[in-house]
C-alpha cells in the first residue's frame, strides 16, 4: 500500500525525520510525548528531501515546518497535536551590504508570516 494511515491505538505513530540534530524533530517528539501520543522514529534522513521521500512511501508521518502548500505527493494530517513554533534567528556576515541584508531579512520575514 502506498500512502500513510494512522496506526490503531496503542501502536506508536511512525515518524520519519531528519537526524537527531534537527530541532524540529526534537520539538515534535517532545510535544507528542507531552500530549501522551506514543511515537517512534521509523526512518531518518540527513536532509529534508530525504524525509519527504520517506513520507511519500507511506512509511511514516513527517512533522514539517510548513510554508505554503504541502509538498507534492503529501497531504496535511490534522490528527496530531500542533507543535509550538521554534524561534529562528538570522545573522549577516560582518561588512555585508546593509541594504542587501535588510532585503534578505525582509523576504524571509514575509515568507514566514
């Protein structure tokens, strides 16, 4: 079967995620645990495209930082508790052109709001 379906209780929710270093992964697992939702990482990748590929196979659900529509081949699943946002910061290199820095930061702010 291609696609993902929620497991029958009390089976843990299968997660696909970036490796242990990923803040989104850590926040998602912690949020699920705090809400009493059993979860198990069944596949991980070193980069976002790998996580998307794993999710497209139906192996598990991916908790993604969503900006815009869902990636091709995936649909949002509303059956899990929301994950609180993670603060983000951006830095510019010393000596960077201030106008370029402000334009880049403004574009990111607009994308994330």
